[in-house]
């Protein structure tokens, strides 16, 4: 679908003109009610819409809804399109309207603590799915530092440079003239270059930067963009790194669309229509599956098998129960008010939730037990042993490191958080590709990672950081990790490190019930701060790991940062 420019300056459809004729015939057939043509139309243009919306929102959880609404509006209003040649600009304009409508709704609504969390970082997805390296990777990562309006424009300009849109279509989508579009694009590119400088600086060894970023939580925003840009302008070390910088447009030429992830899902509500209603008005099963993939169109309340585990769907008017409200990042980043000898403060325990089917227990913030409270009895599940692709001790310290576990038995995941190396927002690891069952059975190691460490020079420091080095900040709604976390596996699953922001590593050991039981029941001797915590009730209603997913995405790092169980 690349564009070419004729010698007279007029843009023509990419490749051969036959491509344009083919799309015109498909669009005309879809308008006439041809289901097969409608299937092809949806499947063919969904990736373009996904790239525009995904990059404009940087993978926010609302991407699903905005892409869905765009495709639904396009299909519903296809009959009003008079010129099939204008389909692409018409579709892009619909997508941009939905993006702007979403922005207006969000500014007028009161958001809860977790509403701003991103489900998928589109910058990381772009890097990993397209295997970008060097300065191309730098451009993709710089997108995080742009404001919403600039990201919206960049989502179109990126595709223009890549050959997927024309300047005329970009201007039409934004609703401005081509001359005005040229001015807007130039200003956006200048801010993008500033953001690229920030990415380079953060990856450098500038001796002054740790002090500048000491209070930064690792989340890009306009305030820190200005602070870091000011530092770069006045720093000989950081400003000298601009030599050999290639203009962004030269880096983006010919880059393909980011593929729609395997794990990409859209709501079954279909813009207020149920799947059955959609079928009733002429939608074929293939169109519905394209709009809901990989979900399955079912009646509300049905139970289905997906990836080897049960998933429970609920009626649209009966939302799932909300997890307990978690501390905000700001409150987590502050030193607690207690002394090292006191019991660490914790979030209140959520109200018990009735769970009938494995997979309905989701992550929730829990209360730290008293240091002297002995744990309950650890259920003893059958164990024949677990094999690991990483051997007896898999050390994973970098983003993308993974280990696949198979068998029936216990697994220990030991956390090694390094705030001295890099504090800030922590991106949790992902459990993917589960076939069978997986439970979070116990926590040990003698301490939670937020427990005060005795003898800390700051007067107060934990495994999550301290006043002098900054704090590692968990995503909203996350259970606080312990040094040792024990899981029980009956089947196979892959654990992947998604490190970005805060520095952490995982050490994964095939273990046993004896080892887990000894760990959690070993008291505060030898420097241990507290006994362990037993989570396993021996039933299928025991907790599952945080952020467990039933699908195996092409890139495990794109797993949404919430449970999909």
C-alpha cells in the first residue's frame, strides 16, 4: 500500500494501479452486501488502524476500544462512502476522530488510580516486533516523551514516511490544510529530536545524570522532558552525543506496519451490539472474529476453554469485581513513616471473593503479616518434578530473558531488585503460554521486598530502595513481592523478564514442597525479618500468579499489565 509521487507531483496508489482497482472492487462489493468482500476489507485495513491508534495512544488500554469503534463505524457507514478511492483517507479520519473523542472524554471524566496505566507500551512493541536497532530503536523509544497531540500527529507522519499514507491523507485526517500540516509536522519533528536526545542521554554514562534523575519515577512526562532537555543543553557530555545523528524520516522509510499482536483482544460488546446481534444484521463469523480475535463470540456467562484453562465471561451489565485500591506511585515512592524495627505498613486486604472456577482469582494488594505470625499449613500437592530450559538455576537479568517450565511440582522465583543501579517504575514479568494449571502457593525468603533493612545508613531503606538512591515503584494494584515466591505448576508455562525502568532480575529454581515449607516456616533467625506467607488452600481456587495470561503472544513483553484469567 505504499505511495508513489508522479513527475507532475500527484500522488498515486502504491505499486501497480491494479492494487487500486482491486480495492475499489472489494469496497464496492462490500457496499453491495458481499460478506466475503467485507471480511477482506476488515482484515486488510485493521493493521493500519491498529498502528495509528496504538501509536497515538502508546498502547493504552483504550486502544482496543478505539480500534473497535473505528472499525464498527467504518463498517456501519460504508454505504455512505461515495468514492471508493477515498476509502483510506476516510477510514483514517474516522480513527482520528475516535482518538480525539477519547481524549475529550478522558479530560471530562474523573479517573480512578489505575485508569492511566498503559496496557501495552507501543514503543516497546514497535522495537521488538520490528526488531529495530540503533537509531531506529531510539526514535521508537522517544515517542514516549511526546505529548498526546504530538503522538497523534506522529502516528500519521510515521506511516506517511513509511509509505502507508500520503501527505494529503495526513492533512485530511487532522482536518487542516497541507501547508498547515507541513508546519505542524516540522514542530512535532523538533520535539521528537529533543526526545531522542533524552533517550540517548538516559542510555549514556553521564556522571551528572543520576543526580538529576534521583527523584524521577521512570515515567516520561512533560515536566521531566523539560528538565532533562535543559540538562542536555548545558551538559558537554550529553550534548556532544549528537554527532552522527540520522534524521528520523530517513530512519523510518520503508519500515513495515507493526503486526497486530496475537494477544490483541477487543471487547465482545461490539460497540453496544452483541455478537449474536451483529450476526443478525449480516456480519459474517469471519468479520466478528477479526474484530474480537482471539476472543470467542459467546452468550454472556458462558464458560469456554482457551489455552488449556477455563475462562469465565460475564454479562455486559455485570462488570467483574474490582480489586482493592492500590497505593499510588507517588505514595509508594516516599519513605514510609515507621522506623526499621516497626511492622511495615500495608494496604488493607480485599474482601473475600467467591471463586468457583480456576482462573477467576486475580491479583490484589494484600496485607503484610505480623513479623512473628507463623504461617498456616502449606497444602502438599502431588509432585513428580519440574524441568526448566534454564537448568537448575536460571538467572534472568535482562529484558526478554525467559525460561520455560514443564512438569508437576514446585518452582521458586527469587527477586533481585537493584534500586542502586536504576530505581523507578517496575514492569512486572509475564507468565505466558500456560498449558495446564499454575498457582501462587507461598512467599518466603524471610522478608517482603518493602521490609525495612536493619542497619541501613539512611536510617530507612528497603529492598525497594531508600531516600538516597530512590525507590522502585510497583504498578497499581500489584501484590508486594517477597524475596522468594513459590509457585505450583501442573503443565507448562514460560516466564519472561519485562525489565524497563527499574532494574531487577529473577532467579528461577525447580523446587519442592519440602523446600517451600522449610522456607516459610523458618523464623526470624539469621537476619530474617519475618516468617513466610502461605497462599495455597490446596484447591483450584488458590491464587494464580499476577499478570497470568492464557495466550502466547509473539512478544511476551506486550502482555497487558493486569490479569487475564
